[in-house]
C-alpha cells in the first residue's frame, strides 16, 4: 500500500483513456478498491461533478490546474488535511509541482 503524503497526487498522461487506467491502478494501490474495474467507478471525469465541500476523497481523470485558482487552493487544503486528492492531467504547470506528488505511466505498472 502506498503511503499518503499531504500533497495532491497527480497522474500525468496526454491520453485520457490511459489517465483513467492509471488512476484506477493508483486507487487500488491506495486501498480505495480491490481491482481496477471497481476503482473506475469512483473516478469522476471532471472536477465540477464532485462536491468538494463534502467529499472524503477526490479522484478526477481530467483536471486542469490553469482552470480555477480557488479550486486548486481547495484541493490543496483537502490534501493538507490528509484527505486523498488524486487528479489526472495532460501536463503539470511548474508553479504547482511543489504541492504535488507526480506519477507518470512508467511509475504505475
């Protein structure tokens, strides 16, 4: 099982299908599901379908750090409190690397 840091966990891949598969494998490693097909059920396609005020965890396969600064802040606050925040992105902006733990396809076999 993977040790949870107080950072946003970010899966980086240009392909949205691959991102969702990688997020499923990461959810299994974190203990949120037993198999990747079950993990796929808890992954949202976009951040706006998740109620961040009441969420116990966040799994989102298509996120853009350049979108809303307040959403970035809210996600970081959740991660800093110890909640699991995992997002999939095409690329991660340099200014957000310090609050993230980044996973690439070769990191998640």
